[in-house]
C-alpha cells in the first residue's frame, strides 16, 4: 500500500504532496479550499494506492459534516470531486484503477482507524470513459 499524506504545517510533507500531485498533474489548489456544490469547507488529506493500483483512495477533511452539513447536503460533492479533481489526475498520469474510494471525515484520524466519535462519509466510483461512475455498496 502506498500512502501520500499532506499537512500544511509540515513543509516536508507539503513538498511530498506537491511532488505527488505534480506526478498526478493536479494543482496545489487540490489540497485546500476545494470548491464543491454544497459550499462546505473541504481539504485534501491523503492519497492511498492499494492492491497494486487496482484501488485508489482520496481522503478529505470535511470538518462541518454532522454539524452544519448532513450526508444529503454533501452527496453531490463526491461526484464533483471525482469528476473535477480525481479523474483528470488519474487520466493525466495513466493511472487506471478499477475502483476509486472517496471519503470525507469530520476529523483527521489515521487511515483505517475506527473511531465511533468521528463521522465519516464514503462513496465508491468506477472509472469509465474518463468519467466517474457511482457504485452503490
């Protein structure tokens, strides 16, 4: 599993994030203040590649989910992020996963950690003809 994590407070990680997204051909704006239909504050946390690239994960911090924003308020944000940010980066870099997992977390917790006090939303997509196709799970 390959994990690339970003933190504005950590310059070394900022450089790593820049290298990752330079590799993925995504602008530095990818990391913070991502514009989404709901208007919620959303920022990038980390990219994870699993199963030899068959599955990729993009994790986002969404601190107002569960307080100001419900799942129904942010549901369209997943499609927008996948179509506008994730898919162009994957295409540009010829990364062809079978599955794209997007997650939003109210608090930045380590990947794979289960914390009943932290709200997280997940959606799964399948890339098809340069678009993100939502997959019910």
